[in-house]
C-alpha cells in the first residue's frame, strides 16, 4: 500500500483538524480512571515507589515515563479508553512491582499494616457497588469491577438483540424497493452488516438515479432492492448541518427517483425525540418507551426503525437545522449547509481511500 508510520501521524493530525474543537481534558481523566481502575492504580503507584527506593531510575523512566509521555502528547485527546491499550504492558509491570513491594515490606518488621491496607483498599474497590457507570465502548466503572461482567453481559445481549432486529428488518423487506435512512455511526454499520449477513450484494446504479451515487448504496437479493441512505458524517462537530445538506441536496432527489415502496429511518431515540414528533409518527412513542426500558436494563441505546413517508423528509431536514442551531454549529464564521457539504467533501478527499468497484 506504500504507507509508512508517518502516514498514520499525518492522518491523525488531519482527522483532529477535521473534528474541530475536541480538547477534552476532563474526559481524558475519566477514561484513564476507567482504564486503570483503583486497585491497579494503587499497585502501580507502589511500583513507582519501589523503583524509586531501589534507585532503579532507568526502569522507572521506561515503565512510568512512557505512559506519562503518551498521555502528555495526547493530552485532552483521549476520548475512549481503548486508546490507552498500548500502555497495558507498562502499567501491568508497575502493578506487579507494586505487589512485590507490598509482599517484601510485609516480611520486614512493621510492614504487615501496609499489606493489609493495600489488600483492603483493593478488595473494597473491587467488590463495591458499581454506582458510577458510564458507557465507553461498553459499561465501565473505576470501582466495583466484580460486577462489571454482569453489566457487560446485559449490554452485549442488548446489542445482539438490536442487530437481530435490524437483520429481520432487511431480511423481511418484501419484493420491490425499500429505502433505509441512517444518520449515526452505529446505525450505518449495523445496516451494512445486516445486509451482508442476509445475503444481499452491493450493486451499482450509476448516474441513472439522481443524488444516489453520492448519498447512498444499493443492495440486491433476488427481486428485492434496498437503498441504504447514509447521512452521517462521523465525528465532525457540524454533522447535523451536513446531514441537512446531504438530505436536501442529495438524498431527497434520490428517494424521489427511487420510488420506494417502503421508507424506514433507523436512529436511536435520542435523535428521534428531537427530529420526529409523536403526533406525526405514532410509532415513535412506543419505540421510545421500549428504548428507555432497554437503556434502564442494559445501558444500551438501541437503533429504532420508524416508518416514514417521502413527504416527511423535508421536516427531518428542518429538524437537523434547528438542532444544529441549538448546538451552535451554525455560528458566525461557519459556512451555510450547502457550502459546508462541499467544504467537507473537499477536505476529506485527500485522506479517503477509493472504494473497490461494486458488482454490477
């Protein structure tokens, strides 16, 4: 592919520039606490103390210096705890050294209280109720990790159930044309996966259908055609603005020419509640109630299918713009939606890989 490690650095800097104002030191600190946890944090600190007392400064610089340098370079840019995975060998080694220090100290006169104090703190942090749970690549907590496997099992079961519902949605698409609109990262990927798993294949429409080539992908299985309209631009701060532009400029003409027999929007309830009213869409209320029950049980917000009409798309476009204004993405100095769409595509082009040709 003719790439080097420098391309990774260049792409990362390019992505951060596209993401805009993403400096979040508070979230960085939260993700570090979720990643390390209280027991490992206590033992790692004791490991640093042990190396310092032994004057093993070279090993201390390696095991503690590398994680410190990593977090300084990425300060305010750690948004998910998985970004800290490269630090696992260093922190694990410090934790092991910390436990050795506790055991060694307990053998000396007067060292037993330290041992039992560390054991008590770590045990309490491990078995305490997991009250402070946040979803970060799954449910996480800095303490109470004895119970997190139960939380993860519920969360993963809810994800599996939601993916099964989406597979049933695309598998049950009748003969003719179905259009599915997604405007989130999860919804976009879940629909694509469901189409592949149920035997659909990507097909090329070419320029015959206006707007579809730049806003959607088409899949076929026998006499069934599914148009996947992809509105979401991942991670950009003005994604609602871009979604409004893509919907009005590209997707709405595409749907008009497509003449689908069924139009479905797939989105989490957080977006349905500000973009689709219960009065205009009666099934939104029942879908929202079901989503709230799933969230309370498993801390997972499912993707909800809602039937739409082509006439509803203009209301959805206006809802994106209203929400963009509330989120201050249409502030002074930012381009209007149509201009933002062209600017985003221009800036994304240098770093986006060309897609392989589809089956005709």
